[in-house]
């Protein structure tokens, strides 16, 4: 690891200020992403500002909203009874993420800032536009079993690594930030950016902007939700394909639907057309299959990952069946 | 013989040290003045180094030395046999991805790691060949483990042509890496021309010899110490480049040096299971009786050295057939030299052969166990010798009974658990019984306590415990009075802990030494007293020696998502005398779990354009985690073998994995109707 | 905005109490105090030193193992304020004021912790290299009340890879260790 300086900030403002004045400074909370990437030489911050002391880790329900402090650990949120009851797909996504130790370490804010697991991105020997614009994308024409079937560009076909982000995308969560320019509230749908020709820019966050909390607006489709994750081994693995899905079903008819896919795109992949196709339809296998076909309509494999198109469609059906029968 | 046929399930004597963190592995030692070395490895898979710019590296705080091919001393890295050729910075040639090209030594680990990252290497790249299919550089090796590479009996081609039932298929297995959780680690220290090495090695005696050769110093000048080993599985058998590089670095800085491989470097220069493509042809009558077996194996080796994955050795003897042909062909690719990995040959070969037997069982509509019984080999037809013992029928019977094989409806896709497709599969397990020369000293002190000394190792196999049991039982004293000293070349020499031969080799030596001691005590000699045995295998074997077993597996397959989860495994194994029922069961279970990884998870993927490994970490190279483990049962089938060696033991470390991948593939076929002949059985192969 | 930015320092001391002003430490060595197994240790580390390397290389507590240094194996598991974490992906300087428990802190003298004893009795290991991490994860899962059945144990223990394949015996050890801890 390149030598760096370290500071413990005492409040969010101090943390933001410390990072703001140094273009190469980073925040650190759990450390599970940034230290891993620093060891691989992918990230080389000059200063790490430890934000663990700047705020609490509470998960608070107020009326129809749950606010999750950005410093809450993945395991805190996964274990929270309100989350489990009102947003099961969030709890499910977390419980299927990483390992118990990493869930105890990683903060919610940090989880959302996780970077891709593309092995070319992590191997500084391989050309990667995300690491350095213009170098090329090694995954295109390379080993791309785990890569994107949606949203990729000629410069990047990576997939986003976070399970939580997929659930939050489906939940229409809001990410609240605290930055040099003040506070902001950003919808998850606006938070993650497609690679286009700037795969190095991954989120709407500005330098030194710190995630302070994530809020969920509770609704029946979130309460009746699930997270299906497909992978090679039973635990401790990133998704090949995942689906966060929720439905409000009244009298056998779907009133509202939420669907987002993971492991298929550089960002959590919400599929509004498929959701719209479900509304007003009976909660039946035929409806689910049709929605899955719509969800995958624009998908395109790049060789090693061609199987993901059919797999993701089946995973959508599976997720909808789970909550269809639960309702 | 005082030893029971199945030894007491004694707790491991090294257990308390291991659960309290007191067991010391190679990287845990810290001799005074210790400094840290980091190996730098190549970024290309084929070509040459044009220049290594080390200016920035040398400028860093704490840096003591930078070794490259431009300044490294001339060494003797040449390979011969299983002493594989080493990459000791002797030239500018790059032969494979992650080949060592430099070593950086600094006061601290952090300094060395960072300084190493600043080395700037310019290469001249040449297009690599990564896949054996693409390699035109193919040849037949002269021999495999002292046996001919190609063996024919009868006239297999004619027999096949005339067979009423003909079955042919091609199976393939990928490159796999051992990935013990302890990375390879070496601490090297020189005192003048004397070298002391703490090394994570499966063979201190072997490592000592190799280091002496590499450095051109007398064997007696080298001491290798390895009291505990964090798993090896074959990759710590041969001495690899980093061990010598650590010693070279220690010599360069005149201080003890610690060099620990990073996890990505565990995919570099320490061997791996090579990729195989195996063609099987079976000729049988309509009752399933085999007239012919042909097994042709293509596997990879490096461009500069040889390792043969002996996949077809098992085929020569496992089933009765008059006409058999087995061949092994090597293809050179731009990759490091492969090596032994848990059941080399048997693991890959049994996947092909035992899958093919399952396919034949369906072709002739006979139960897979019945098919195997109809082709039961009463003697080893390849060597034309009787087996020293063989209890495979018992293994089939006990395994089938414990597993509930009779509940299986053989029709594919006929069994379900909710939406999950259920499959049951079985396969035969087998592993040869090896033995090598080993020495041991057993000493009784005045207080009646006993010390057993042998330069063997404990890889987790139970050496500390089982040899104490052998000594205690032979001397008829409580095991609590016995202490083991091992893992040090100052002790009597012992072979590599490999080939499942340690119990047969070292166990026989300890038994003979303890027996001699008992004899002398009986004749009136008094403690302190010690006896030494130099035990050797017979030169001319009258028997064919193998352990056998049967594997049974139940899987559940998600028909829509292609996920395969193993739910239950039962193994029944007959391997002669068992020294400790508890540690033996653990070894069997461990091997069986390895079979799950082999069948479902493990694959080293390469970028074919660069020959670079793209799965060089434990997030991308998947091995089974606890949630992948099914309910597992391993049964010891009692077997008395008076011929195999003085203590009647066969090896148990490797047989556990053999047959498992086939049993799982067979179960997946039973569940889904889809035959997967290419490992691993990933979900995309099951999506229809 | 920059008026609140403190002076840069190349070295310094990180006190366990909240500082009056956040100081920027490093990149040189920093004096810190870590509480490990109930003992306070003063040590001098660069900020880039992981908790794992501080324990092993500085404090010579080598029971905590390095298996991957990437958060992918769990061999480096320690308890921080009673929660199991991977010590390879956190910095030593981040743990001033925390209670750290390593495998060396579990037994009392020669008396094994009940979970350690269960691992020995059920042969919940072979080579022993992942074992310190397995035992600490097991202790944490029992203390946190996550022992809701075999599936839960298998899930909760999935952050500790045992390449020897001792899972069946680890499961038995955790079940029994939990009973002994009760």
C-alpha cells in the first residue's frame, strides 16, 4: 500500500472539509472496499478520513419511512426487525451478501459505494477504462462470464457488485448526502451512472460528498418483497444474477410492482416496463413470465455471459412467484 | 501385531495447540533481525523482459535489496523428475503469467510490498498459447510414475468394433489450484554457508536436498523446519521458486528474510491441476459386461518442464476387461508447470471413467452398482497380480445401505423435492497404496515417557497423533506418555507427505522402531533407551496394492436457475488398518468435500489473449464454503491386509475425493436428464 | 472552509480519548494503544498497517492467520467489541479504544474455552490454520444468539473457509460448543 495520512473526523462537516481540500483524499468507514482496492493498487488515496465517529448507526422508523444511518453496518440492517418486516428484500439482499464478518464491518454507505468485481478492473496489469480512461476494456473479447447484459458500453461492460443497491433501487430509496455544497437527497435511480464513455464516473456523488443516510418509503409492495440471488456456491459470492422484487396484490390482482436486477448491468437495473406490465394483471405464472420477458427484452450477452439472459428471466419469475404465493 | 484393526478415535494431540493459536506455522516464526521480502511476478504470459526500472523502488524507505535477473547470483534451478525447474531470476525469458521476475527486501512488510509495486518492467510480448486444444506441441511422455505412458492389453480396437454395445464420450476437467488457506511461506537465514529455512513444506527432507542442489552446498549445510503446515494438497510437495528466492534474498541482505506468497501468487509458481481432455470408449455386451475400455488422456504441461496428469492409470486396473488401452499425451502451453493435486490422476480420471460407467449403465439399463459388480476385477489384470486385499464389494454394499440407494428410481427427472429436481448418483473410489523409505527413532526416557522422532510432516493428516498411537500401542503404554517430534531435517529422514503414503511409510518405521525397543526392554534393557528403524518397501511386489471405496451423492438441482446443491454424501472406504478412526474419518470427509469443489465450483479461468489468470483470488476461484457442505457420512469398512506393509495400512488422504465428481455428475444427470461432461457443473450447463 | 483544516503532521499520537481537534497522522509511524485480550499494548505503526499485521508482526500474536489478505477467507477473524470481523481489511489505527479479542485471549490459562474444547473433541479441523478464525466466529455466533439450527450455523460459519473440508465436524463442534457455553 502506498503510504497515506489518516485522520479521525469528529463530525460530518469536519470529514467533508478534510476530504474537500485534497483531491486524492477518501473516506473510510468499514474499510472493506477501500483497503482491498488499496492493496491491489487500484486506489491510492493520499489521506483516509475515518468517519466512524462522525454520526450514529441508528435505524429509525418514523411513520411510513425508515431512515438508515449510513454508518449502520450491513449486519445491523439485516438484523433490524422493522426492515425485515417492512422491506424484506433489503434484509434478504444483505443476508445473502459477503460473509458475516464483512457484514459486521461494511457500512451501508460504503456498501453503496462498492466498486465492481470485474477482475480486469482489479488487476492493474490489464487495460481498464474505469481505472484509466482510454486504456480499453479487457472484458470485451475477454473472460466475461460475470459481465453485463444491459447498460454496458464500448468502454465498459462491468456489473455493479452490491446486492443492497439492487434492493434499494427496487425500493425507490433516497440517498441523503452531506457535501461541500450542503446536503442533497438523491434517488437511487439517479445515483448510479451508466458507464457510457466515462466508466470512471460511477455515481452522482461529488468529491468529498458523504452519504449520511438512506431512507425508505414504506408501501405494500415493499412489505411483500424478496431478493433472489443466483450464484455458483451457496454463500460468500457475488451474484451471477439477482432480482429484487415486490408486489402489492389485492384480490389476486397486482396493484403495484417493483423489480430490479443485479449482476446484469454496471448499475442496479430497474425494469419499469416489466413493472407496468404487471399492474392490473392477475398474480399468475403467466403474468410473471410475460413480465420477465419484457424485463429481459433489451438484454444482450457478450459471449461468456450469454446464459444470463435466460437465467435472469427465470430469476424474475422465481422472485415474483415467491411473493405471489406469499401474498 | 498389537495394533487394533481400527485404531481408537483419539483426539489430536496437537488439537489444543491448534485451537489456541499456539501451533506455529512457517510465517509465525520471527528470528532476530527478520526482514521482509516480496516477490514480484510477470505481467505477461510469454515473451521477455526488456528492462526492469528499479530506481523508484530503491529510493523507498526501508528497502534493503532488489533482486532481478540483472543482479541475481547464478543458481542451479534446472529440473529433473519431480524436482521441477525453478524461476530464479536467471534470464530475461518470461514463460508464463506470474512468473517470478524480482524480489524486493525491506525492513517491514508494508515497505517491501509498496516498494515492489513501484518496479517498472518493460516487456516484449509474444502471443501465448493457453489452451491445450490450440497447442501443436504435443508428445507422449517417456513414463509416468515409473510406468509407461501408454499401455495396451488385448486388442481393444477390434473388441470395440465387435461389441454389441458401444459407448464413446469425451470428458474434460479444468485447471484447478490447490489453495490451502495457509499461503506458501518461507523464512530463510544464513550463517556463513549454512542455511536454515522455516518452510511450509510437505517434505523437509526433500526440501533440504533440493535447496542444497540449487545453492551448490552440502546437504548437511541445510536445515529445513516445518512443525505445522496449513494444508498443502500437493502444492507444497515440490520445492518451488519462492523458497530458493527467499534464501537468495537472505544471502543478499545478510539477515533472516520472510517471504510469504500473496493469494494471487498462489496461482503462480506452485503448480496446479492441469486441464485434461479425456476420451473414453467402452465396449460391452447387452448385459453390461465390458470387453474393452479405451481411455486417451490429453493434459497440459509447461513449455519448459514436464508433469503428466496420470488420469488413465486407474483405468488399467479398476474393472475386469480383456482389452484395454490407456494413453497419455502432453500438450505444451504458456503456463507454469502443473503438479500433484489431491489424487492426481485418480480425481480427474475417475471423473471420466465413472461418468462413462454411469452412461453405460443407462445404455444397457442396469443399476450402476450392478454394472460395476458384473465387471468386478478379482485381480489386477494390468499387472497380472492379485490384490493384497480388496473389499470393494463391501464398500458398495455398506455405502448403498447407509445411503438408501434402493429408494432411487433410476429414471432421469423422476424424483423431486418440491420444485427441486432430486438426483442420486454413485461412483467407485480408488487410490493406490504407496510407500517409500522412512526412518524413525523411538526413545524411552528414564521416567518412562517416550519420544518419537521422524522428519515427516503433519499437513493436518494427524501425524502427531497416529504415530503416537502406533508407538503407544506397540509399547503398550498410554498415549499420554508419547510425544512426537517431526518437521525438522535434524530428525531421521522421511519421505514427502504425498501420495497418501505417510502412514504406510512412517507408520511402518515407527512400528519397527517401537517393536525393536519393546524387544530390548523385554530382554532387560533399561531406559533411557532408544531404537531406530530404517524401513523400506519391498523391491519386488507380489501384490497389487490399492484402497477402494464407494461414493454416494444426493443432489438437488433448481430446474430454472441451474443451481446444484449437494444435500447428502455417503462414502464407504476400505483402506486396510485404520490408525485412528476419528482422524481417518476426517480425512475421508475432507476428500469428499474436495470432490464437491471439483464438481461444482473450481475452475481457474485464463484470458486466452494474454495467458493471464483472471480468477487469481478466493472471490473468483471458488472453493466450497460451509453452506455448500451437505450432511456427510464416511464409513470405515474393516479390512485386514497382511501383505501391504508391516502395519497393514493403505493411504487415506486422497481416496476421499476420487469418484466424487463423477458421482455428482451422475446424480445431476439423474436429476435433470442432462449429462455434463465438462467440469465444473456450472448453472449455465443446466439451463435449457 | 480551510480554516478548520488542522496542520499536517508526519507522525503523531492517537489518543484513546476524543481529541480536541482532529489531527492528521502519518504517513510515518503513529503511536497508538490497542487493547488486545484485556491488555493494553503501546505500539508504533504507520496508518497503512492493517490490524492483522499489527497483531502478527508487531504484537507477535500469530494465532491470527493471514490466508488471503483480501477478505475472502476468514482466517484473520478476530472479535472487535465482541463482533467477528476480518482483521485484514481494517487498519490498526482505526481500533484505538476498541476491545480486541484474538484466539490467544479465549482460553483461561491452560483451561480451554468450551468452544475450543468442542473443536478438539469433534475434530473440527485438520491442518488447523483456519481454526482460530473458525473458533472465534463460532463463539460470536453463539453469543449473538444465532444458533437457530444447522442451516443457520452453516450460513453463519460461511465466512471461514476450511480448505481441509472439516465442515461436518465444525458443525458438530459448534453445536456442542454452544451447549457447553450455555
